[in-house]
C-alpha cells in the first residue's frame, strides 16, 4: 500500500492541532488512515486540517475534559467516517512548575481532569460508539515523568503515572477486541515542552545517548506501530521513547 491509498481505518487523535498530536495524525494519514483531531483552538485546528488534507481529516474544537466535547468529537468522527478504529489520547496540560509541597490542589485537580479523566472519557465513548463491537486500538500518550520522579513537574508526572495504570486497566477490560498501550516520551521539541529546553537545547540534548531531543514524528512513528497489525500481540504496555535518557540512571 502506498501513502496515498486509503487504509479504510479511522483514528480520533486528541490535542492534535500541533506538537505530538499533530505528529501522530500526520503519521497515520501518511499510511492511509483518516483522522478526526481535537484541540482548544479552532484556527490552529483549521490550519492543521488544511495541511493534513481536508479529504482525510476533520476537526472538533473544545476542552478535552468537557464531556460534551468528548461526545461531539466521537459523533463527528462517526458522522464523517463511519467508524473509529483507533483512539490516541494526547491532550494534556502542565500549568505549574514548582515543588509539590506548595502545589495548589485546584491546579492538581485541573491536571488530572485534563490528563487522566479526559482520556478515560474518550476511551469510554469510543468503546461504546465503535470499538466494543468492532475492535481497534487505543494509545495513551504518557511520559517518562510518569515512570520516575521529575522535580518541579510533579503533578504532571503523577498524572502520567495514573495514565500508565489506566492503560493497564483498559487493556485488561477491553481485551480481546481492543488493544490498549501507552507511549512514554522524554523531552520532545514542541511548544508544550519549550520551557524545558528553550535557549539551552544543546545542553538539554547532551544528556541523551542518541544526541538529540525528540521530535513529534518520533512519537508519531511509535503510535503508528501500536495501531498496526505488527503490534497485534501487544497490549497493556508502555513503550518508552526517550532517546536513551533512562540509560543514564545506572550506577557508575
């Protein structure tokens, strides 16, 4: 199959107007899928759809944690394409940087609403709309911050640890028809992660054995694998895509 041939498969990708979500949508479209993307900014979504191809992509603007938005996004995908084979939960937020001892609990609640509860909501709605009867795959975008402590972004890290456990719970309950896996990226060059490398990219990348920070296509490729036939016997797993940074955790 060439990149221009339709696969017949459809994906719903949240938080996909740019960054990792856009990289995932781009990778899926390149192999022939069609996509429905979501995000908060309508103008950014329109621009993304224009680049992806209006014959292959549609969008729905809204806040990921809003249940009404979740329902509309699933309905739009079903209306436009008649199916939702794959769900990629990428929408996330990290509005605070500082020690967990001083963390505003209302901010923590917002982080969990957006990063974890929204993913569960989209999974539930996609399951009932299509996947329960027809099968498919779900990919949750977690983070290496959910695997090991990450000073100053603790709320984000704890939410991503919850996302990893949610992945396992869904994988167990949705089997055998739906496979559910997660991807745990290290720092990827996006606007979302800019504060972690802006003005010091060379220094930030120096600690990575592969010598660079990630780019959205790195995660897009991983998501394409986890929603492909090549991963048909993989579920409940978290694929770390980190340029080798965890290799530095050893002693000596």
